[in-house]
C-alpha cells in the first residue's frame, strides 16, 4: 500500500486500469477512488490528484462477459451509495447522464506487441502502428477534448 499511496501522491491524475473479468480488480478500483484518492487529496491540499474513470485493460471483452461485469459494477455502485453516499457512477460510467444511460467503458485490448516491447526497451507505441493507435485512443478518451 505504501508504494500505491506514494504513486498516487506524486501524480496529478490517476488512470485506473481494471479487468472486466476480475471482481477484485473492480472492487480495488472503487476502493482507490473512494478512499485512497480523497486521502491523498486531503494531505496534498492542492486539489490533486484527480481520479479518472476506469478502463478495461489488456483483455478482449465479449458481450456476455461485459454483461456480467456491468452487473457487478452496478452492484458496487449501489453498495457504495447505500453505505457511504459516495457516488462511483461517474468513475465507472463517465458518459452516463440522466437522459442518456450510456454504460460504455473504454477498453484497451490485449496486444502481444505491447508485452514484448519491454524486451526491446522501446515503447510499443513507437514500434507498432496498432499499439500507437490503441494508446492514441486512450489519450483521446481521457486527455484530449
């Protein structure tokens, strides 16, 4: 926990990768958003860091898997609202509004080039156009208006 907290303390924005097929991953994301980021924000007293919405990382998501993940996400959001009045909805479903119940979560698919690029000591986005496209889409989703 020390290294996680130190990392969050040092950043301005927190990207939270999750696994759609791992309940612990989704629960941990909720814990970071609800507990760790506010704790660090209070200690820093400069307004940061900001928790960005979750994204699915490194897996190809099938429709049945997405349905199960969404059921679990709704359960996590509902539990937190009832328990602590903390609204996780914008962190799990950032495009969800009252008139548009968009539950799309950005997904960065698995791509072998990304893992293998570490051995070449060159970022995959510099080495492969598909990897570059994936990371550009991630940047557009979170940082480019």
